[in-house]
């Protein structure tokens, strides 16, 4: 239909005259909606004017003359081959002669045929009500509508629900956020609009260029997926147990027509130390509380829940929002790493100061807030023990005035409100060194088999003398250790009679022995000779018929047991030797 438009400069009187005048232009298209790729042909016919004067416009913008053609004296034609979405809009032809400005306009739409919908699905959160949702399958650039229809899958013609039923327009009053966040959806209230069991669902998409449809099947009783449980709460009961409780999923009401519908739940958790790993699922039916144990103390645990219909293991809800709970404190189970540093005491040369250092436990090992440290010190070999407490932020403790030449055992623990860590211990070593040699060593023979050795302490003990060791040897033996003592004298026993012995004394501290003392020498006392003279000979004396000469050699040196000071000679007449007649004795000095 032709239209006429005045310029803004035309007076009202002229406008009235033009309205009453017969239209001079007519613009016609075979159709006003074209599919992408179609050729668009628009004709503009003039009345009592030459079509050569026609100008074309697209959305009020001039179209170049080369794009339209003068078909006849009264017909101008615009042809657009291979149309696309950008060719949709208002096309006008205008006759601009004398005082008249007449324009005829037609609206052209360029679009595509309907696309089947995407992401089409139906679900039920309570095994009764159904929500179907879908997205547009593609852009058509023209008005396109989608309509959901459904009917019972197994319905016979005589059964209710056999015919296709359009989506009811009642909507839903259920206040679950997930039910109201879709571009296209249809809510079917089960008690009024279907009878449970399996149904056919289709979404029909229509526009001026055609129709498209998508079908699916859905059974709310068998495929229901509840929403996630709501209002999850977790309360720490101890260092290893947490009590969890929750409410039914949003929109869940026990369906009054199906007593078999009830919920089961899954619970999962993970600690802050295993952020990427969820713990094993804990499943249970009906009850909406659960006590989770065997956890780590003073640890954040993330907890989630999922719900499903009892008896189904395939369809579970999404996991609920995460709730985080921290277990209560436990006593630390790890011990501290400790070392020490030893320095001289500035006031006393025999004392020292020791600084004990420790590395605080990590948060996981500590299992609570650090309240402080306890350092316990005991002295080896003595009934001595003291304890010192350090603050929570301390990493060292100075122990002053310890003896240089003593060993100490140090234990350090950390503690929180639940208890103390296992102790870790170290030994502060005796600072002793090897001593110098004992002084003024002397040896005195007590009898023929023993010698008493005496001495004075070393000039430089360099620690507590733990013992003295006594060594000896004779001219015919190797150096031997005889024994040890903590006294300043020692009796060497089991020696041989009248043997020249060499003695040494060595002092020891905790780290070992020092040098040998100077040697001292001593004989054991004399004993009775253990062997007779050797090579005895008796000879007559010339010219002295009443005399005999007796010769001999001293006993062997090993048999003398002292200095030979003389000999005793016993002699008798031969015929009287077997009688009781006393023999004569002669003493001979050596």
C-alpha cells in the first residue's frame, strides 16, 4: 500500500491537500519474509510520473543507482541476490518532483528456518513434578516460537493423557532458585497434569519459514534427581570427630500419592591438607545426621552432601554448598627438631653457657595453637633435674652456668591446650680433653711379689679424671696393663721375686687417656733361691790327704730370687751318711 510523507518544511495547508490526493507510488514485493540465500525482488510502480525519477532507500540511506533497474516507464525494480540477515529492514522508493516528495516503504525480513532446540531435558526433583528446559538451537533473525507438548508414553487411546498436551501456563510456586534460571522452561505439576511413569516430550519450533521438533522421553518416578540437601551444619565434637546435620533438599515434600519415595544421602569430606582429594563417601538412608570420626585434630574439613531417591544408585543430586569446620585441638604427635650451641661462661672458666634451639612444629603437626615450650635438663650420673618454660613464640632457650666437665641431657617439648608433644632429647657433651701425664710417680716393693705405685694428679686434668691405668714390664716382657683405679696409688701383684720392673701411669677423662707418666723402676723383694748351685765338683788335694776341694757355679739367674750372699756346705764321711751321725756344716760367704 502506498504511503505519503511530507518534508518538515511543508505547511499544514499543503499537507491537507496531499492527503486528499491520489497516491503516486506503489511498492510491492512477492513476499516480505525471505530465507537466507533467496533473491529479493521489490517493484516500485509510478502513477502519472516517470519511474526514471524514482530513487531507492534502505533504512533511510540512499541505495546506489547501479543496484536498481528501470524496467519500464512506470516501473523501477530493486534486486538483491543471495540475501543475508543484513538485508533485513525497510526498503523505500521515493518520487522527488517539483513540490512533491512521495515515499513508499515495505519491510523485508531475512531469516532462517527453525533449528531444533538444544540442551533439551526434563527432570524431576521429587519424582512427581516435572521441569523441562531447553535453549534455542540457533539464530533465525525472524520471529520464532517454541512450544512444549507432552503425552503418556504407553497411553492407549482410551486412557487419559493419550493426546498431546501443551505446557500448562500455571508455572510453579516452588521457591527453588534452579527452577527459575532458564531461558525456556515448562513446569508440569504432577498431581494435576500427568500420572507419573514415562512420558513423551517434544518442543516444536515455528516461524514463517518452517517448523522443527525435538523429542525426548522422561520418567519422573525412575529418573528423579533431588536438589542438593540444604542448611548443612557441622560442629566439632573433639579432635577427631565432627557432627554433621542437614535439611531436606529444596522443594522436597514426601509425595502423598507414592509412599515408596524417600531420600538417601551421601556425605563426603576432605581436609585442608588434601585440598584436591575428597574422602570416601559415607552413605545412609533417612537420617539427616552423621558423626564423622578418625579425623586430624585442629584441621579444617570441607563437607558436602548429595541426595538421591532410596533404592537408586544412578541418579544423585549435585553436591551441596561446602561447609567448613575445624576439629578441636589434639596433643601434638611429632617431636621438635633441636640443636645446641656451647660458649664459655664469661664469669667462670669452669662453667659454660648453652643455647638450645628448636624448629617450631608446622600447623598440621602442632594440632593446635602453641602455648609454649618446656625445656628439661638433667645431669648425667646425678639426681639433678630442672625445667624451664619458654613462650609460644620462642625458638631458643639459654641455659647458663653449666659445668664444662659434665654431660647433660636436655629434653624439649611443645604444648597446646590438649597436651604436650613427644619429647626430643639431646646430650650436651662433657667438654673434657685428654689430660696431661700424672706427676711424681714412685714405686715401693711391698714383698717379693708386689710393688706399690704412687703418683700425683696431672698438672692439666682438662676435665674430671675418671680413672688411672697402671702399666708395667720387665726386661723380658712387653708392656702390659695391670689394672685401673680412681685412687692415687695402686698395688701391682703377682710379680716375680727379685725382678726389675718398669712402671707407667696414665690418666683418663671422659674423652680418653692422656700421656704416659715418666717411668719408675723397682725390684721386687728377694726370695729364697729356687735352684741349687750348678756343676758341683769334689777333688782331692795334693799332699793334703785329709782335705777335699769342692767347686761349683752359682744357681741360674732365674733361680736366684735375689743377691747370692753365700753358700752352706754340708759334708760327712761316706760310711756314716746313712746313719744318724751328724754331718758337718761349712758356711761360705759369696
